[in-house]
């Protein structure tokens, strides 16, 4: 993306279900190969059900070192997630509008204490 507004990462969506009747803590672990040319930065965040942003709100996931094949991992937490079906969507943005950044080979894992 070349946008400085968060947009969805292709192939970085996970549907999951929380069983029982109690709210749970959810942990999202995201790994990928970021690429940022020049002095650009790429930021990522986790979004629950299209509305709730995880903690931390976003992380700097890659910096402009121009190196491919360097896997980066970040973790995000959601407290008090209600029972039922949910969706996690990973998103990314460029630090500066007009500077293209890339996310390759994303892996999104979701854990909860069911």
C-alpha cells in the first residue's frame, strides 16, 4: 500500500469462536516479511470484528532497510472478548502517504483461553 490510512492485508484474516459464557482474553500473533524502500516505515495493527483495535494500537513493523526475507513478528491483545464467532483482520499502512510499503507471506494466529 502507498496509503497512510490502515488497509486490510491480503490473506491475513482469521475467523474464530469463543466457547462458553465468559468473556475471554484473545492473543493475536502476526508474522510476515515486510519491505520498505528508502527511509519509509510500515505499521501494522489487529482489528477485531471490523471495529475494535488491539493493544498495542499499532506497531512499527518494518523500517526502510530495503531488505527482503527478514521475518518480523508482533503480538496484539484483546481483553473481554465475548463468546461467539469473531474475525481478526490484520491491517497495514505506510508512514507517509505516497510511499509504497509491502507485506509478504503473512501468518496470523489467534489464541484464547477456552
